[in-house]
């Protein structure tokens, strides 16, 4: 990754030494007002640099050592790492700076402006997961102030990671290496879990099945090979494979206790009077801990590739990007701490996070943050205000335990 100096931008000039950060609501409002959608479709994909710059300004003013790293091959995309204190075996608080794209016409308020109503803040990213950064910064202000005045020095470093592209390719966390976070031992990812510790989640593969035929005039069907006809057989095979996964693999710790296969979208052809020569079916598969994504992919690819070989139609299966592995952390001191602080036992979720990547770099990793996943990726996304104070209290307790 290419290292960039912390920007001397307007965010820094807004803050005086006696006013280390805006209020929580002001920070959430500024982050929500800064669009940072990521998408596998270029027309919806935006830079996250505006969000990174705001966080860099606030954290630099609090005394954090801030580094911004550009993501190779992803112009306009960066990770931020901000560290307070020195040494090793520290705590990493991690989140992503991007949101999903949106259907603005389905919102009942401006998605880029906070609307407070019924003890909720509405806005794109309030839940998933811009509010988390604001709560982290608010929680560490007294700790950072004490550091500035030489009181109560940190015995282990506190690091904040703000990553790029979690909602699409996860290019940000994929670009990290052990040296980037070598000071940290424990990691908490602040995804929306309603403040319940999560120590396992499913993996995910986004796949594309391509069906290629031969175009021609619809009045002479024998002179072409219809990919749309062949797609019926491919879909039937995908449904059979979905049933096979459900019958073969189960894990009672998950609410949906089997792997899922979702047929997401289909595109093909361009006119009713032409023989359709190309169909693409996009799907996802969510795997359980203990399953190997690559093995499942190869098994399905063999079935798809062997279809229609004698009819002039060919079929293939491709990954839209590298898979995300299932995650599981069954025995963890950090998990015990979080269960105590949250007053809740650990659970499992079906959505994927950056946890497998941080765990793969040697960090003891747990997912826990404010907001509910039920509100994420939805029109009128919101975070309940009753999550604010408990989150700040838990973060402060974690920093005191693992850094002081």
C-alpha cells in the first residue's frame, strides 16, 4: 500500500486544542453527509476519501498517529490506521467507511442528512456503520486528553482501523498485512449486532454462471443455439445443488442452520426475434464454519461445466471476487470480556464481515457493535439512540482493560 501523510484539511482547522472533537451527533451527521458507496458496478462506486479525511482530522487532533494507505489498483480508495500509545499487544477497533448504494426514491427523508425521530437517527450509514466511528471517538476523548497531559499513560496501544470497500470487494482489509497492525493483539469489529458479541459467521461466495450459445434469426431455431433455453437446465442444476447443500451440511448454532444458495439475478438476450446467445445468472452461496469455499466452488463448477456440451451451448462458472471464508472463534479471553460487558452470550450471524482477514493476521477477533443488521442495507436506515450510551461505555471499558 502507498502511504500518504495525514491531510492538513479543513477538518483539522475546525478543532481547537480545547475542543478535541464535535459531538456524537455532529460527527454522525458529517459522516452521513459524505457519500462513500462502494459497489461491484462502476456506475455506483464512489471514493471513500472524504470519510477518511474527516476521521483523520478528528483523530489527529486527539493525538493519534494517523496513517492513510491507498489501496493498490483502487483509485480513490484508502484505509486509515490511527494509533494512540506505543508497545505491543494492543486493542484494534475496526470498521468500514463505505455504505451500500441506495434507492433514494424509496427513502422518506434525505439519506445524506440525519433525521431524528422516535429516538432514532435516520440516514445512510447510521447503522452500517458510520455511527460506530463517532462513538469510538467520543469514548476515547477523556483517555486521549489524559495522554496529552501526561496522565495515565497507555501500557498497550489503541488502534482504530477504517477500511475501504467492505460492502463490495473487501479490497481494504485484503490489502492489510501483519506489519500494518503488528502492535495489536485483540480486534473488535463494530458491525451492527445490537451489542451482542458475535464469534462466528458464514462465509460467502458471489458467483456468475455464464451460458453461451449461438445467435441467429428466430424463424430458424435450428441454425442457432439458444442460451435462454439452456438456462432452464442450469437453474434446475443450481436448485438441486442448493438442496444438496441443505441436506449435507448443518450447524445448529445458526438461525438458518444450513448453507444457502440464492439466485440473485439473470440477464440475457437483446431482442424477441433473435436466438439468445448469452445468459448470465448471478448467485451467492453462504457457507458454514468448517466448509471450504474453494471445494464447494469446484464441486458446483464441475456440474455446471458439464451441462449442454452436446447442444452447441457451453456453460461455465466464475467467482465475481475472491471468497470470504466462514469465521469462528470458539475460545477467547476477549469474548469472555465482551459477554460480561454486554450482559449477553455470544451468537452467530449469517452475514460476512472482515473478521476472517483480521483473524488470519493473528488477531483475536470478535464482532460487536451498535445497531441492528435488520436496519442495514434498507431504505430509511436508522440507529436506535438507546444504543449510544451503552456503546460508549463498553468501548471505554475495553480500552481501560486492554490498553491502560
